[in-house]
C-alpha cells in the first residue's frame, strides 16, 4: 500500500488531489474506504501525512493479522468504533490538543502510527461486520417499507444515529405491518411524497461503550 501511495504522489499535483488519489489507492490495494470526519476541515497537507501514516501502519503487519477488507475508516473522530461499524482514528495523539485543526509534526505522526496500529490490531472484525450487516438490513427494510407505503423515501433528521437504534427498526416493522393492513398512504397524497422521521441526537460510541458492545457480542457467540 505504501508503494502504491508513493507512486500516486509523483508529479506536480496539489495536496487535495494527492489525498484523493491516496484514498483511491487504499481502496484498490486494501479494500478499505478512508474518509475524514465531516466538517472537520482537516488541511489537505495534514490529510496527506495522515494517509501516508495509515498506509505504513497497514503495511507494518501481515495481511492475515491486519485484514480490514470491507471496513470504513474515518479519521478525525475517535478513537474506537461508531454505531454503524466504522473504525474511528483520532488525528491528535493522546495528550495533545490542537483545537480541531491539527498541524502535526513527523514525531506526532509517529506517535499516531503506534496508537493506530494497536487499535487496528485489536479490532473485533466480527463485531464490525455484525454492525455493518445490521445497518444494511435496516437500509433494505427502509426501502421495502417506503415502497409498501407508496412514498418515495423515508428520511431521518439524524440518520447516522437513527439507523443504529433498535427502536427505529421496530418502528419500520410497525409501519410495514400498517401498510399491509391499510394499504399505501403516499399514493393518496400524490407521487413523490417522503416520510420524515426524527429521533434525539446522540454521539458516537465512546471507546468504552464500543468495548462493552463487543463483549456482549462475544457472549452471544459463546
């Protein structure tokens, strides 16, 4: 992965283009989708340095030990696992505060590499896959319910939180039952109608909460 990124960097291109090319190379080489936290406004030069560091981390262990194929990694948020099964990597080494706009030196990225490696080697991939499978199932349920109700789509005011809530899945199942009993409602109001849902906002799992969820997952597997 590191060599692919080095080749991607060659030529006279901006840091923004270089970072985008690096993310594409990781997706091809490692089957990992890497992004930065929405709204974090990480400088392109810092994105490049962060992606270089991540590539070295991924190359530091055999694939059999660090196979993250199919995983999504979000930088600038974390560390830990969020409610959707995304892997979160902090851009600020432990003990360093940069007020959300990190301009990190080489030594700082060296510290980050050690933190990221420890975190990624310890990830419960079965747990991550179970969360992603749950989210996929709920998305498919959303589409099916929308079709049954005769509406164009079902939207949430805070979809990143809402999709992971068991109560939301139960809500969709009740809607599906109502549609079966009473028929579609959207066609009566006209084509192109959408159904908007709302739920209280909630932050991503903390690392402790993620560990608790993983322990519960282990117990269920035993």
